[in-house]
C-alpha cells in the first residue's frame, strides 16, 4: 500500500487536533495522587514501539484465523490499543469527567473505525504508535486530576449486556466475556446491578485497570504473532490481569 506523504500528514493532523484544545481542570487535592496506582501507564507505548519496530508490512498485516487470538493482525492489535483511552475516557466517561469541555477535539471521533483507528489516517505502524502516545498521554492527564479516593467514589458508567449480546464485527459474546474475564480478573470496580441482572457498572479505577490490562493482553497477542513468524519477542510483559485469565493456544 502506498502510504504517501498525504496520509502521513493526515495522521499528524489528527494528533494535532487531539492536542489543540484546553487541558483538564485539576481537582482539589484531597488524598494520594491516583497516578501512584498506575505508574505503568506512561510506559505502555514504549513497549509497543519496541515490539513492533522493524517488522515488515506483510508480518504486521498477517492474520491467523486458525487461532482464537489470530483474527486481528499485529497492526490491528496496535490500532485497537491506540484508540482505547480515547474511547473510554472521551466517549464513555466524557460527559461525567469533562462536561462539554472535552480535552480533545470531537473531530477525533471521525477517525475511529469501530474499536480501531481508520487506516486512511494512520497507514503506517509508526503513525499508530504516535496516536497511541497521545491517547495514553490523555490517560495520564486524567489520572493527574484524580486521587486514589476520587477514582473509587460514586461516579460510574454503565453498560447493558443481555445474554447472547454479540459484538459486531468479531462475533464475540459480550456477556460471556464480562462474566468469565471481566468479573474474574477484576475484584473491585465492576459490578452487576442488584436490581437489573443485565446492567454492568464500572468505576474509574476499573477503567484504568482495564485499559492497562487490555494493552498488556494485546501486546501478548503481538508476541504470539511474532513467535509464529519465528521472531522472538523483545519486551517483558507484566503477568497480571487478563493475561492470567486468557489462554493463547
């Protein structure tokens, strides 16, 4: 695929859009900084950059449909994780955290393709790493405005997950994932409504833990792709969260 300077320019423009608006209003300190709970957040992008550096395009794009983990390519894994903090913090939590004053321009939402970034705007893996760097910078900004108490306060977001709910495009059983992975991995921060068995609630602590563990799980999948290519992984991934629950056959 011919990436060209035009597409790379559009991706740079997207990062510019993401940085063009005002910062987050800092809350009054009333406890320990929330960043102390998730010091790994700023390190995530460097892990992805090192693990994907130098891989040829055919390796980045190869899928392995015979494997449960292989439906998404290495590029797909990185694209998904690049969009992760944007989708959770700006879309799911946006109104609660920021009201009408989002810390990133809403034009950014036009660059999403489901749970990934549109390839037209980020044709190269380096472009995705650049977007990922800004999205995880956003996560670090939000953490800087919170304390260990505030991320566990009464604020929550909710998701209705009836039995048999299937995620479009993947065929994933969302209810099964929530019950067998989410509730098993997270001891706190997520719960089923006591009066409505279809309704799941999530607090802000869960959200950051989920984003971190999701990044680790997709990085593990990238390493599995590399092993299948005969290429050794380069980084050590913390063995926590979803990695302890999921199976890569």
